[in-house]
């Protein structure tokens, strides 16, 4: 497979490198950006002028992001460039919004009314709700709130820098036979789980808004979380407890497999392997070296993705 790293300068010029020593790409349905780390051979005269980093595999753009870190090491054997990058949607968690109640707002309004972020696009949706921007909240927090209230979902990044609020319609199905699979496994993560949620009312008193998760308790996990009345769910306070319960369970169980190569899978496409049948893809990790490319595909089972 042909792997290229493209470095784009502030003046628009580009440098392409195909002598890739190693790379690792990751995207997750619960992460607001994709990430890339890579090492490759080549020359670069002014790394401080690089503003964009692009990863392509067989001419398919897999990652497009900011130049978070670049280093160049030169020895008798030549120069090695190391880069790390997060996609441009990482800017969503780095830009805050003015606090207060925003009524009748859609994702079209949210993305279009505040800041212009390079290369960031989104699912076209004029469905409106209200959001309450807390102190120190960022744009991603607002998107999360809109997605949950309108669709009951958690937003995710599809393609490069495209925000989705709901599962993609007509997803591609990727099937992996036993002969395709290098390894498979199951992973669980229970460190974020909460057993009890307690939210105060308008007077600051507790006792009215409570949620107890018996499934978590059955695992001998006792974790109580107290918080003030969440004005993001002012019209439906119990929903604040339900959202926190779902969020604490994110990625609770992952079933995954690895295979040689990369077929172009994306988040919210579906996968079939072993006992997994047509489940939404929740995580993708692609690693490569001189030995070739290995892709890990994972599907989650939690309160957002049953």
C-alpha cells in the first residue's frame, strides 16, 4: 500500500514524503478529533512554516490536521522527521463560547455563528433545541448537548473533520473472515462507571433528582457523584442524570480484530467478524512500518452503542 505524509506550508506549498519509517493513526467515536504520529525520512528546511499535516493511504486522505509538533534529527544516515498532529476538529475543544442560555439553536447555527474553523464541516441539520453554556465550556460541549437532546446520541468525527450528530445512513458493511484476521479480542473499561448520581434542585437541595445504576452496583462498584442543577437540561432535569450515566459507560466493552492492510473503514460504518454481526464501528487504529500496515477495528457495547 502507498502511504504518504504531506506537509503543507503557510504559503500553500506542499512537501510529500513516502519513505515512512512508522506511523500510528487513531480515531474514536467518543473523541472529537483524529490523531496521527509519524516518523519518516526526508529533508525539510523550515519546519516552523508547516501548518497542516495530511496522511494518505492509497490516495485516500485519512487524516488532515494541525502541525502540533515537528522535529528533525540529522545524522550520517540522513534526516528523520517526526510529527504529531490532531485533526482540525480539535479546535472545537480549544474555543470557548460565551456563557448563558442559547435558545432555538441548531448545529448549523452553532458552527456558523461563532468562529470559522478551517476545514471543519458538519452534518447539515436545522433541528433546533436549547443549550446552556456553562463557564469554561467549549464548542464541542455545545455540539454534544445538541446531539443528545435532538438525537439521543453522542457526536463523532467522520472522514476528515466532518462532525456527525447521528449514525450515518446506509453505512458500508466491512466483513472479515477468519482467514483475514490476525488477532481478535475483547477489552473492558469500568474505571469511569458511576453507580449513583445526585443533582440538586433550584434551591440547592438534594433528594429530588436521583439515579441509581443497579448494573454498575452488581459489579461491586460504588461511586457517588453530586452536582448542581444542570441548566443544560433545565426543561427535563432527569435527562441530566441519564446523560451522565450513559457518558460514564462510554467504551465499557470493546470487541476488536486486526488485519493486514486498510480497507477504508470509517466510524459508524458496520463490521462483521466472529460473533460481531453488522455492528457500528466505534474505533479505528492504523499502524504502519516497513513491515506493512495493520488495522484494528473495534465495536463498542455501552449505553450509547448497544
